[in-house]
C-alpha cells in the first residue's frame, strides 16, 4: 500500500511535468508562425521543457519504486487493470507507449542541449506529431489513472485547445 506522502509524490510530479509541458507548448503556439524564436526565449523554453522532463522522470521513478517495486510485470498488470476499470478493455500496452514517450522526449532534449537542434521550430509536422502523441498520452493517463475531477478538467482543456486551434486556422496562424 502506498502512503499518503508517496501518493503525493507520484501525483504531483506528473502534474507539475504536465503544467511545464503545457507552458512550453503555449509559448511556442503563440509565436508568430513566420518569426523564429529569439535566443533568450529559446533558452527559456528549452529549460522549461527540460525541467518538465525531469519531473516526468521523477514521477516514473516514484511510481516504479513505490508502487511497482521495479517490476515491469507489476506495472503492466496494474496498467491493464486500471485500463479495464476505466474502459472495459484489459490492456497494459499503454506502458510501452509511455516508454516510447520517455525516449522521444529524451532525444528531443538531448538534441536541443547537445547540438542545439531547433527542429521543433522548423518542422510543423514534427511539432504536430510529437505534441499530438503527448496530448493523447496525457489524456489517456488521466482517463485511466486520474480522479473524476481531473477527467473533467482534461475534457475542458481539450475542448479549449480545439477551439483555439480552429480560431487560429481561420485567421491564418497555423504554427
């Protein structure tokens, strides 16, 4: 059984990671599509992105050490049980998608810090694919593992994001 403090560590590390992630996306989304991110803004966003990833990794470490006792099989079974409770489908494959997200996010950060790759700002396809996948992961994790009030919040954020995107497309800002 996980104690209250352990539960807080697991929950709030991922919540902070998601907030930092959303902060990065919000900043990028609000840049003019034909304007490159300035050097200082780029460094701030990269730092925000990196700190968000570190909170995400802390969440994984806390969950695997405190709940799953470093057992992939236990994590898979728990994920499948939670997914079945939320959707009716017994499936633990979301765990592999989390592994993929962890890898892609790490490679993105490593490229940004080590060789100053700024591909997220050059490729709209990369931006859309990566952030669509990430948004899907946040959504499904909230549906499967989150409390009821978080599900309502995620629904509200998703509807708002779609509306903002629609308005931006209608006004020619599709960045």
